[in-house]
């Protein structure tokens, strides 16, 4: 079992990675719109943004859970 500090560090890293990924996806969406992308391309990008936002939400919640609750989850 990972120590709480190591697990917290891993969660912070995941949050940073997801935030960076979301920034890139949003920038890509803006470029797609600027370049007249098809509905399918925009929808694919939108769905990826939604998935990453959900992952980020779960990671943020986990980062604020007390250690005992996080271990039970």
C-alpha cells in the first residue's frame, strides 16, 4: 500500500497532467473551429474534453478526501 504522502504526490501529478491535457484539448478545439472542422471532428474533441474533465473532477475530489476514505474507495 502506498504511503499517504506518496499517494498525495501521485494525485497532484495526475491533476497537473490532466489540467495540461485539458489546456491542449481546448486549444485544439479552438484551432478546429478556426479551420472549419467538421461536426464529427468537433464532437470527437468535445467528448475527449468531457472525459478528461470528469477524470480531473474525480482526481480533485480524491485529493481532498481524508486518507481513510481515500483508502476505502
